[in-house]
């Protein structure tokens, strides 16, 4: 669905339904471990600048940098695999061997290599998003009709020109779709990794609040993390509007 098809009323209805259900469950449970949504929203307004903002900044930077590395490396690799058969024959076994591995299982190895700092968290986000981007781009390029390439060759176009004018624009949709799929998993992995070797990040904030039995803060962190994901999805929709005006 294109961004312009979204209307403010859609978001309002969605939030009303979500918070209405949340409020109903909170009333039924009626315990501190499941506070009502209005208490969470009030807490976010009161404490965001003081307690939450720094964690949002750290988590957002890690996600954005990880995704940028995925795009910088994944796009060329996917295009080369889809356009050049020999490259595909060499790299496909490597990609397909590593793709099914649960990336969270690689965390101990990544921590041994890069330590407990930000680099580990960025590398994990890169790993979780890199393979879907490469595979989807490769498949999208392979699905471009051969007639298109024959026409370009007959007009004297070089392979570089074909990649620039046909292959790259034709793979944009696959890139954006892969990012949409990867964002949710990337946020999950980030939440887990931010519990190691850091004092900043939404993952650390949520778990620290849980251990201090501060359920209001814990749910505030969870809600903020969801909003970060929503913001990233909207950014991708905006990119799609800019890069795919013909849709």
C-alpha cells in the first residue's frame, strides 16, 4: 500500500482499538504487572526527555547504521548474483548455507570478535538483514524478462549501463520489501544484544526496568520500541514514494 493511501483516521482507529483492548485487559487483570495504557502514556510524557530519550537515540543509531551497511554491501552483491551467472554459481552456496542459521546463535562469536560494544550490535543487525536483501534482490533481477536485456544490447548499451538503467531500478521493490521484513527481526535481535555490555539502548532500558520491578517504565520502553519500528516502516514507505513514482 502506498503512503498516500494511509490516512490519519486509519492510525487513530488502529491506536484506539489497540489501547481499548489493552485497557480492557488491564481492568480484568487489575494488577501492577499490567498497568493501563493511560498510565504508560503519562509516564512517557513525563520521563521521556530525562530517562528514555538517550536510550532511543542509541538504539535508533544502531538500527540505522546496521541497515545502511546492509544496503551498501547487500545491494551490489544481490545485483551481481542476479545479473552474472558465474557470480551466482560461486556465491549462492555460501549464501544458502548461512541464510538458515539463526543469527542470534552467532552472537557469542560476534562478541568474541568485536567485543561488547556498539559494533557487535550493529554487526548483528547487519547479519539479520543482509541475507534476505541479497536473496530477494537476486531473485528480482533474475525475474527481469530477457527481452529487456536483448533490446538494450541491440541499442549498444554496456553491462554497466544496463545495471544502472534496468537492473537497479527493477530491484528497488525487492530491497524495500526485504527491509520491511528485516526490521522486525532486527529490532528483536537488538533488544537481546542490548542486554550485554551497555548501559544505553531500549533493550537495556526495558530489562533494567523489569529487574527493578518498575512495570510502568518497562511497558513505556516496549511502547517506544514499537513506535521506533512504526517510524522505520513509514520511512521505507516514503522512500518507496520517492524511488518508485510509477507505482
